C-alpha cells in the first residue's frame, strides 16, 4: 500500500525558482537543497527561511556547513523537526512516519540513488540526505527529494538502500534520521511572514562572528596550499566542498534572500546584496585558480581573500546599520 505526504510525480514536479535559474553554484549542500524543495512542495517559500545565510563563519578546518535552523522552520512555518530513533529496520520507520503524513529526512547511500547517475549511482558509496515523502514497501518503491528535484527509486535499489538484502551487518551503524511534524501557527502569511523573517535576520546579525572570517581563513588557506598542491583531484574536490563551495554557495543564498526581502518592500539592502554576490563569484573564481595552481604545481595569490574580507565587512556593516539601528 502506498503511503505519501502529498502526491507528486518526478515527471510533473516543478522545482523551486532557486533550482531553475542560472546560478554561480548549481548546488548548495544536500541538506539545504532538500529543504528548499520540501518547503516548496509543501507550499512554503524557502527564501523566507534564509536569514541564517548571513551568519556563517570559518570554523578552523571548514566553513560552517550551513543548514536551515530547526527553530526558524518552526517560527516561520510551524514545522517541528525531530530526530527519529532507529530501533527497527529503517524501512519500517520511514513507512510509519510517512504514513502519518510526515516527511523523513534520512542519510542514504548515493550508490543506490538513480538521480546521481554519472556521479555516484552504482559508481561510488557516498552519504547524502534525502527527504522521503512517498513509500510503497510491498512494491519496493520510494519517492524522495534529493538535490534539486523529486525522484523515485525501486526494485533492487530499494532493497539495497534500506539494507534489506542479506543479513544485518552490526558494523553498519544506523543513519541519522529526522521526521517533520506540521503544527498550526499564526501570523506567518503575507506581511507576517516577512516580519518574522526580518526578526530572524536581526537575530543572526547579533550572532555575526567577532573576527572577520576571511581574516581567519587566509592563514589557514596559505598553510593548506603547502600540501594541497601535491594532492589528487579527489582531495581538491573534498577541500573545495568544505571551504570555497560552502561560503560561495551560502553567500549566493544570502544575496537571493536579500532580493526576496526587496521584492517584499524591504528597501535599502542592495549594497549588501551585491557584496554577497561578489563573495559568491569570488569563491567560484578562486576555486578555478586553486585547481589550476594544483595542476601546474605553482603558487596561488592570496590577494583575493583580502578583497573578500573587505567585501564581507561591507555587507555586514551595511546590514547592521540598516536593520539594527532602528
């Protein structure tokens, strides 16, 4: 018997604008991309929940792995995200929660996710978060959000992704899983939604890093270059994902968020929006320069990071003076 949160089909699903427009970074990270489409399919605007994108930091060995804060999803949309304790076979938990009308966000192996064809599907084992919203256990079919869209898997992929084939291996620990309950909430439609989102943005601005994150990133990046130039392309991609892509994609989302506020009559944010866009494009350029430097075993100029530090300060100072001074 099919259980579903809402009926969708891969062929008929219309992705959110974020995933259809031309962007500097086609993907953000698996968690954010899944939530963008889940919120969109549920009838919510994910852009309203983007205030967190202005507050990321350099964490020492990576930039903040940016994610929608659960508290923001609750305040904006009445969505209550809870961890799911896995004490039965995973497929039984997904079937139970989806049957209750609750999406299940679960880490699955991309080796069995058909939408990753050409990158991971039946090529390599890579953990990624999906949001399951449709399941038919008897017929081995799963409907899920992943990356930029909505997809289905079935047959052997279903059995494998839920580890139903063969005896249980105690060394294979259960994945981290969340389920989402929808609760009634008032005041977050129309102007109320913008007001709540602005309130969350002001909270984020009070949590901005005390030290410019690019000033912290520069010496670590310089030190990393000493060993990166002798590493493989796979290491480059891993390093870039944790650093350049994280802040580049995040600040692109920040620029889109400020555009959303502007479209809802919150004026005077253009300077910060343009600065965040500049950070995003700068990260993309620096990623290309890093790849070229590694391939040619040549030094890389760190001047762009100094420019990014100045641009970041411009964006944050402008937002702070514009929104916290009132």
